[in-house]
DNA sequence: ATTGCGTTCTGTAACGTTACAGAATTGGAG
DNA sequence: CTCCAATTCTGTAACGTTACAGAACGCAAT
C-alpha cells in the first residue's frame, strides 16, 4: 500500500502529489516532465494537483540525483572599477534566466589568481555554465573550461584559434560611426583615444577608426601615449595640452565615458567649448553623460544586451547547440 | 559531453575517505566536523587524507539532508539605475563571503511585484539569508521575512517599530559635514538638493542640513520641488534657473553625483564658475567626479563597505546573534 | 564474575529526485 | 482461449550527506 498520513503543513514534494493522486512517485515525476509513457489524462490531473498545492521541485534533490545544478556562474573581477558595466550585465543575465529554472551566482576572483574560481567550479561541479568577463586574447580560463567540457561564454573575443560562444561589442563599427558623426559635423582633424593597446578590441577600434578616416578623407591627429588605463589627472592634463596645441584636433573619438569626461575637463580648462571648437564622441553605457554635458556626442553600448546574450548562449550550449553558432558581434545600431 | 570514467578521476566523497582510512562514513563525517566523539588521532588522519584527495563536501548532499543551502541571496531591482551602487555592493558581499562556504546568488525583481522574490526564496527554501536593497520605511518584505524566520539585512533603515539588522549611510552626518565644508569656504546661502521626500533618508539628510545651517548661522536657499528622481533635463534646467536668480545661493549640498552633474551643467550654462562663484558638495561612490570636475567637493559613500557589513550581519544572524546588535550607521568619516 | 559507564566507532535510514527494470492492464491476432 | 505487444503505471535503488540508535571496547566499581 501507500505511505503514512501527510500532515499537509510541509513543503509539498513528489510524495505529496503521489499521495493526493493515488499514483506512484515515479509516475508523478514522469508526468510533470511530460514523459511519453504517461497517459494524457493522468498528466493533466497531476499538473492540476501540483499547481494546487504549489509544488516546486527541490533543487537539492534534482542536483544530487542528476548532477544538474541549474546554476550559471558569473565570474567577476572585484578589482575592476567599470561601474555601470557590472550591474547592467547582471541585470541582462537575470532577464535571460528569468523564465528558466536557472539561478545566477556571482563568483569573484582577484587578479592574483584568475584561474581560481574556474577551477573551483569545475572541481566542485557547482555550475552548469559559466560567463567570463574581462576576456583576454589568450585566456587560460577558456582553455581550461574547454578541456573540462564546461559550457561557457565570454564577454569579448579571444585570439587563440579555438571556438567558443562569445559576445562582443563591435568596436570597429563604433569607431567608424564615431568618425562618420564627426565628419558629418564638418570636423577635419580627428584624434583617437582608444583602449590599452594590448587588448584585442584596441585593434578593432583602430581598424574602424582608420578605415573611416580614409573613407572620409580626414586627417589623423596622433595621440600615441594616451589610453583608457591612464590615471584621471593624466587624461585631464592630456586634454589641456591637446586643447592648447596650435594644430589641435577639432574632433576626438573616445573609447570610454570616463576618459571622455577627463578629456573634456582638460579641453575646457584650455578654453575650448565642446560642440563649438571641438566635438568629442564617446561610448556610453548609461545615460549619465547626458546629465552633465549634452554637447558630448554619444554612441550607445548596451551591457544589458551583452548580459542577456551571454546568458542565452551559455544556456544554448548547455542544451547542445553548436558553439560556433553562438558568437555575436553587436554593433551600436543593432538590437538583439 | 561526458568524459570517460577513469578510476581516480571521480570526485572524492565521504565514502572515498572511509574506504581509504578503513573507517565508516559516519565516522569520517563526524571527524571532519571535529565532533567530540571521535578520537583526536583519528580526526587528524581523516583530515590528512581528506586534504590529500582534495575532498570538498557535496553541497547538494548537505542541503538535501540538512536543509542548509549555504546561499545568501541579494535581492535586486533591475529597474534601478544607480550604476556604481550594485557592483560595489556585490563586491563587498563577496568579500565577506570569501572565506565562508556561502555563495552569493542574485535574485532580481521588478517594481511591479517586489514581494515575488522574497516569497520565492521562503517557499523554495533556497537561501539561508537575504540582503534587501532599496528599503522602504514600511517595507512589506521585512514583515514577511520576519514572519517566516528567514534571517536578512536591509540596506537602509525601516520605520515600522520592528528590529532587524540594517546598514545605513549616515546621511544626517553627511549633510552636516557638507554644510560645514561650505561654511569653511565662506559660503553663506546654501541650498539642499535632497532625495525624494517619501524616502526615509530624505528626513535624515534634511535634519543634518538644518542642524548645520543653524550651527553655522547660514541662510537656507529654498529648493522645494527638486529631488534626485527628477529627470536629467529638469535638473539641468533647474541648475540654470538657480544660477541666474538674483538671490542665487553660493553653495549647494547635493545627495547624488548624478544630480550634481546635472546641476553643475545648468550652473555653468548660466555662466557661473564652480569653485569661484558657487561651491557644490556631493556624495560620491566612485571617483568619476574627480575625472571630470575636481572643483566639485565630494564626500565619500562606500557601497563596498555597505555590502561587506550587510553580508556579515546576515551571517551573524544566521549563527544566532542578536539582530538588535547588527545595526550599523556608517558615516563618511568612519571605516568599518 | 557481573555490572555499569564512558569512549570511540558503526550501520541504518532518511532528505527528494530520477534511472531502470519490471508489473499490471488493455486489445488484438493467432 | 492463449499469447504477444503496446500502453501505462509501479517499486527499488542510488546520488552524498547527517541524525540517530546502537555496538564494541576497556576499565572501574560492585
């Protein structure tokens, strides 16, 4: 016969439903998974009762039995300062995970050992998939995860002749469009304040910039030593110097809102008026630039879209999709 | 997706250690928990082997058996725009969780149903503790969690005659110090651009502001309709109007970096120079203000500390501490 | 000797789930 | 009527852990 009496007070389990329907636990389990060997009528009845008692599968039970964690892990470097990036990306990921059984867990790492969280996750099997930020051109985490068959997606491309899902902002297209914007406003001498040269997307940015400069027949104002990783006051000083130079540019393409702010600060110190004497274009991930200086031209980079896309790709890979089909280059103009 | 099963390739469990030591699984379990009924020598031997084989307890096993999830859930509103806040707080939390078995999972909610994630966590027992942001003076989530005996901590105080752990920035002290700063620079007519009045900390801010204004015998420039929730262009326009008023203030205390930027934009449009004609003080949670306008006076609000403190409080409550002892008001001057 | 007792260890069962092998019930086909 | 096969359901075992009730042992007190 069946089991003892059910108090009804506790969290409902398969057993509860089995008791209420008079079916076996196994049958209930199969029914809720819409298994083919269960009668349609029975399935419906089980589903009804399940909804009535508010059944929610116990994650620990599933995980113990099947090994499936229903967890996506976002690996974050806690030392990076990129403010808006993290929250927006997290929001995007949670959006993509909202109607799935997946949870998002944040796994931090310090620059002293970037491999640590990845190893932890693999060794303890604590996630079904991983999202990596701050991807490097040759990223050891990527090789490690591939070796251990753990699905993942990277924010930013790699350059190691290996295929995996990624999402990247189309910085080439950004730089091209930025120049185009400046050209449209009649600017002639343009400078580029790009990312640190060792990063892959510095190359993309430079390529788009140079292509546009050729296409629109503009003059490049060289700005070698300056990049986003420079300290605030240096960028600011650099802005002042640029502003005071006799052959100063009348347009600047900038790869981050932060450095744009620094430059603008310096340029204004030098007595220039943005929008009149010089135009500056920057990427913006949140709207705060508009709060202060609407004169700064902006092209959107949406990290929420990035998060959503990365999460979707990991899920797709988990479900067996071809990783080669999960690589997305998203430009300023496109919406996902 | 699955690799070949190699003999020593499996993840070690208690059974593995039991086999290696010749002990029973129970003994091994008790030994690793440093239980009193196990011989000291045995414990040491078990610990050694465990370390050797790299034993890590299986979370699903523990969770299924004991109900302990080792999860802290951070409940986030995905519609809020406060950029730096989230990432810094997340980092702070992960710091506090770093040397514990706890994981951080992000649970999002939309403004349309703030109770949803809290209910979910309680019903599915999916966390041992919860951290709540955007706390309201009378917060239904707080009552609900108290009712269901789930430990939690709130970012911001409540006003419902009920005791629970919280962490709050001392906005009264901030406003007082901000005025003091302006007074020290010889400013006489000060305006306050505070938080939306329905929020609890608007009251705190106003109190500190008014107290300082009395203490330093300054004149309040009234600024009724303006608060942080106003749209960007309105704040900007407001700044311009203030700047052009004949009785304009010579100092402004501002509750957020964003609105400070808007105001400064407007003031500069009106021809004022920050630091000469008028001084403006704002809270800053990241250093980006300094990137653009070093003339803006800033007082730090550290969300990383907030995250760390909140996480520590939740853990302490879980371990049985008195919630009344887990309430921290952190001012601009104090470090935790 | 027997009893009692503390110390140290052990086996069993259970948490909720699913894989698997098997059982009961149909409805035809022989 | 028997037999087969498809359909639908069931019980058992296992994932890794810990609570619990006990077992084996030495040792002291009766």
